[in-house]
């Protein structure tokens, strides 16, 4: 199975996923093997929603739509163009996946496969329905993937390297447990937005997508704002209002009510609008339905602070703050070459000989 065959297989998978979007699910009988997989995948989506209350149909479709946009032949070729693939004897790379948002470990999965290695996947119980089905689709499209993809619910065994994602606490366990294997160990990271007070309403509405998509559960979700002294939050709250129906989701509403009660009993100062609370706090990781903020004095001082804390930050959303910033509204739409924690997964895979 050569590189072009692997690219073709991922391209077909992208076409299959293109049937599932936030605008609706539309069957396209021209899709390869659709007669076998289309209805079954809808069932897996239903199971995923029933298993995890955070995995609404809309959020699952948003994730699928995003991947369908990336798994196009020109995108995949651009992604792999800078690498030299010369794996003589494919190895097995294990992936320990998180389960905070739908298909959160999918990029690691396809990075291993496009590198011509085999993959051994240990999924989170919170996200166990979608990926195995998509893996079967890949095996149908490209039989060369058969016997190259395995899933396990037990102890990881018979692997040569590992990519593991978890909390800061589980990362310490991973570092010890996998100390004798080449590894990428990912810890907690959060995303921030830098505001100047000059943003227009459209920019702030776009920022609301970065804050609320997936209920704020992803590491690419903005969980903290940096704002200038005397920042007026009135326009900010106005721009957030298009997300007000989120409070009708029971799990989100329960978190909102609980955290609000904690803040009130603790006499913390906060602002809130009925579905979002904002609280001045130096931390990056804010609870669900809460956004932290911190004031800054100067752009230069803030740039130094952000650089010093870069190991805790996944994305910086801003306009004219730094070269690697992300535009408002784009955090949940990464390109294939936008690697988590800026660690190049394919380069890592290609070193496993």
C-alpha cells in the first residue's frame, strides 16, 4: 500500500463524512460503499449521543463536517508534502484517546496510518462508537488497512510507541508507564483570547463559537479572556447572546446553576447573563458555563507573559497580537498541519523504525 493509496482512502472517508453536517444529513448514493455504511453510521451517532450527553447530534455533525473539509485530496497532499515516507518495516503505535469532544483522537489516528504504521487504539468510554465504524469504512475502501487497525479495552500490549492524551494527573501515570517507549504525552492545555476593546460585533460573535462550541469542553475552546483596563463588557455580552439556547441543555444548565451557587456563596465577584458567567481569575481552566478574564496593562508585557506560559496554552485567539494567533471563530476548525501542543505527530511516527 503506497502513499497515494493511503491518501485515496482518506479522501473517500472525507466524502463519506460530507453527508453529515450541521445543515442536515443528506444521503449521497454516489459515495463508495454507502449502501453498507450510511445507515449504520447514523445508528452509531445515535449511540454516541445516548452514551455521552455532551455529544449532541449538532456537535457530532459539526465535528464530522470539519473532518470532511480537511479530508480532501488537495488538503491531504499539502499536509504530507513536507515529509519523506520511507518506513521499511511498519511498527505499531498505540494511541490513548481522550473523550471530551467527538473524535478528539482522530488526528492522531490518521497521522499514524498515513505514516504507514499500524495503530492500536484505546478509546475513552465517553467516545467509543464513532471511530471503530469509520475504521471499518477505511478497511472496506482500502483493504491494505486490514490488520493494521486494532482497538482494545484492556491493557495495551505489543506496541512500539505511544501517543497518550489526558489530564496533568494521568500524564504523570503515562510518563511512568510508558517510560521505556518512544512517546508523545499530552497534558491539560487551554485556549485564550486577547481583546483590545476595538473588536466589532461580528468578531465577538465569531469568538462566541470559540467559547461555546462543544460546551467549552475542548482544549481549543477559549476559556479565558485578556482585556485592557476599563474594558466594557456590554458589547461582549451582546455578541454572546446568539448562544443563549445553550442553557436549555440539561447538563450545561446544571453546571451553570452549580457554579453560580458556588460563586455566590463564596461571595466572588462575577458578571453573568443567564447562560454565561465571567469571573476575574488568573487561572486558564474555567468551569463549564464560566469564562475567566484578566486585565493587562500593555501588549508587550502580555506577550512576555503568554510566552512564559506557552506550555499551558493551546490556542491564542487575537487580531494583530502575535504571528501564530488564530482568527476569531476558527479554533475548532484546525487544518491537518495544526498539531496539538505544536508537536508534529507525523515526524514522531516517522522516527519509529
